[in-house]
C-alpha cells in the first residue's frame, strides 16, 4: 500500500473513490512547508470543455515548496500500489501519464489532523516546469495537450498574469472541502492561493461569488459535484 495526499478534488472521499475505488483509511492531515496554488492550466479542462481561456479561468491546483509555511489541510489515504510507484520509490510511467504535468514527490511529510504528533509521508503532486514537461513528453505532445487550445505555457504563468481558477473545478473542490467539515473547509478557503501567491481563495470568491454558480456540463455532473 502507498499513501496519497490529496489537495483539491481528492479532499472528498466520494470523489477520491472515483479515482481510487480501493482506497482505505480515508482521513485528514496537514502538509507543512508547502503552499496550495491555482497556478497552472490543466489540459483536461480544455478536453472536457470547462476551461474559459478568454477570462483565463483555466487553472488547476498544485502544491509548491514553501519552507516555513504552515501548509494546508489535505486528505490522506492508502491505495494498493498496483502500477503507481516502482520499488525504489520512483513514479511509474502509468502514474506519470495520469498526472503528466506534475512533479510527483513520494516522501512528503504530513501530520495527522487529530494527532499532530503522528507523522508520516505520502505522495504529493507538486509544481514543475515547462522544460521538464517537454523533455519527458516532447513538443508534439505539448501541442496536442495545450498548444492546440491556445496555451503556450503550463508552469510559466507570472504572478501578475491574471490566471484564474477553472470555475467548474473550483466549485467541485469547494464542495469537496465543505463536505469534510469546518477545519478542512476553512483551510481550503484561507490556505489556497491564486497565481499571485497573495490572494486567498476566500477573498477571490467574495469578489466573484458567481463562480460557485457555474455548473458542469450534464455529462460531467457526477465527476464535478464535490
């Protein structure tokens, strides 16, 4: 078994089971020294027709190293290590393909939410860079996944770029966090940042309340409803 640390849609056990139906011991923890950021576009949002490039509402979540930061509340659960990690702790090709744009770290420290002294390590999807993506997958793959949609960078969005969360995905994660109780929900609102690394999600939603009214297409209701 391997331990997964979830920071967005995986905050919900129901949503997590859609990806990992055999998960065990679902619980909450805290990842210190990392920051949760809506800082990069996800290709799947374009493929599923829920990205809005005109308004820059195209971004997904990742975690980025931030030494000394209090971190954020995450989900913690175990899954069978079928095709995810090799024996030496390196992500398998199948796992990399599933989370293709991320830097997958296998030994990120977390603390139990109910027992802060109880620590462990798990797998966390963290920020990467365009050069790593291109060296791993090639320019043709980048064109297929991003370029054809008018996106010329994954991880190069500057703090003043105006990049915004994909509204359907934001609502999905918002509902997932809310379903896990006040501690998890407050962390999601107050310990999640926009691309500027200054605006917290609570303030963004207060200024743009209609983002929570954006519904997924009918065929995606089950997948994007928290």
